[in-house]
C-alpha cells in the first residue's frame, strides 16, 4: 500500500484529516472459485458503499483498478 495523510476543509473553518492512497491485493495459491468471486464482488461494491466519513463531500471514494498479468 501507498498512503499519505490529507486534510480537507469542510467549511466554517472546520477540517477533517484522512488519507489518500492505493492498496493492492493479490490472491495467491489455488483459491476456491467462490472465494475469488466474493473478493471481486466486495471490490466492485466498495465504489457504491461510500466508505468512511463525509461521503457527501467526496470522502470515502474507492476506485477499482484492475491489473492483469
């Protein structure tokens, strides 16, 4: 993972602290197909879930980047 702290002004002199970055997950070995399906389902759903706090301000946004190879 590669993360860095970030501060966001939310108005009224208020700020929230969080982080921005990238995390990579790799499934190794010979996993059961249902496990691979579940991991992919959660990765796809993360975009729509709005993780974290102040999601209406754009915080908690998750974007999936697929790397094949």
